[in-house]
């Protein structure tokens, strides 16, 4: 993988305050999903602000695409176009009287033409599901909607990397899940993403790599299973172990599951128990998952299939799918954690349909193949056209 940002021996102290970063070194690679985890005061926000030049280190070097960052106005403008930053509190980022004007602020500063700016704003608002909000005053929006406006303002500049400081902070559970689903969608579209959080449950199930910080230092940067298995390190960082790992370790101690691969979801735990202790292989016929393109030409046929109750369980992944479902009056059974929930239905013998588009379609296939390889199961993904042919 290509290294986008590299920090070497970074130190930083706030004026009249304690050291916030102490010789921090870190490499951020293209295509990663990284969670920066630690208690309040660990240095997470300070480190994130180094990534697009909002803060300049007292010592050490920040390199972007192999070159040391220059803190001139011109070079910072280029860096911030490539590395977009979304603040913990969107009110610190939203400054314009309307949503459209706020999202247009970045493109305007990058000298977009009026046509380019409108296209960029419309695309960004569509991506976050706020296409109809352009004329709305930001102060009339909910916390989750404000977060999405702040995200749209960054997306309008088409950055390579997205940096989020506590993306689910102060949000209700539904809004938080919606934001994390959107981050997954952006990652599937090719964006590198790094977030800060103190939520170990979120970090463990979401990230490819975990960076645990404490007192301005990086204690570990590794895969989630390794980072959250070291109880001594977690105690030093004042963090608890994710519940899934606690459950897995208890099941291993009781010899109810093998000590092999750690689970990353409820589905993984169920599959372990189902495979090793509950039912002999093949005792329950497996269901299958129909995969339909929400951006394709078969919308009417998808709706007819669902209305005929051929498939009673329907999941929607991504903004396009959820907008399509709303427009066509399709009732979605699942809107979050869709793939694993449909897999759970499949291993209990039920068929389901997943509406999604773009790179998210590949994600469905990859996740099912991953599940089958790890569990030894044989859940099948059937593309919608093939499903219609089978029915005829």
C-alpha cells in the first residue's frame, strides 16, 4: 500500500500546558480504516490536527506523500484539499447561513467555476443524503444532520483521506449508526479514513487498524484483535476490553468454541456455536442472499419482487439504496449492519435481498465469501438478474 502521511518523532506542547504529543511516529496508508483510541486527554485530537496542518509540531517531521509538509499558505491549501478534517462539534465548522453556501465554501476557495461548484455541492449533499437541504439554515438541523453537512463540506473538495474527530460524539444511536454506515460507504468508494474515539466497541468492529494512545504516546498500532487482547496495555490506557472479546475468551475457557479466530460480530459468535456445538452440518437448509443494484435499471422489478413477498427480508446499504427505498415505498427490514444480519437469516434458513450499489456490492460478496471461508458454511449470493431467471 502507498503511504499517504508519515509522522516521525512528533512532539507538541500547548502554550502554558502539558506536553500533548511525545515523540509520536506513525505511517498512514492508502485505503486504511483506522481508529485512534484512548481516554480524554490522550492526545488523539492533537494528533489528528497534525494530519492536515492545523497544528505544527514543536519538533519532528510530518510528510505528505513522501515530502515534508510546508506550512506556507499555498501548500497548506493543497494539503487540506487532500486531507479533509471533520470536527467533533460541527458548529465549529459550519459558518454559512445556508447548507448550500456552507458546503460550497471549500470549492469556492479552490477557485471552482460556478458550474463546478454547484456540481461538487450537489454531489456531496446527495452522498450524505441531504439533497433537499440546500436552502435550509444550519441552525434548524439536528446534530446528525449537522455532522453530515460538515462531512459534505469536506467531500465537496474530493479529498483522498478523511479525518474525523469523534464522529459519533453527542449523537443518538440511530444517527451514530447512520454516520458510521456513511464512513463505510466512503471507504468502499476509495477514501482512506481515520477517526478518533473512546468507544472500544465501535473501534473493534469497524477499524482495520487500531492505534491506542495514552498521555501523548502511542502504546500500540496493530490489528484490532492484537490491540484489544493485551489486558495490561488496556489497563495502562484506561480502556476496557470489547464485549465480543470478553465473550469469546469466556467461551474458549469453557471449551465451547475453539481458540482460533476472534469474532468481530455477533454473527461470528453465532457461527462458531452453530458449527461446533449446536447442529450437525446441513441439518438446517441455508438461505441465500439476493443482491440488487439500487442504481441499476431493474428498480420496478425489484419492487415487484418484494411486493410479491418472494423475499420478505430486505436490507438497504448506502445512501442511494435508502433513497431508492423511500422513493419507491420499499420497506427496509435492515438499514444498519445489513450484511451480517442477512447472513444470520441465511444460516437459519431464510432468504433475503440486499439493495446497494457501486463498491458496496463488492463488499457484500467479499463479506459473504469471508464468512463462508471462516465458518466452513456455504451461504450463496445470487445477483438479481440470475434470481429472476431462476424464478421463471
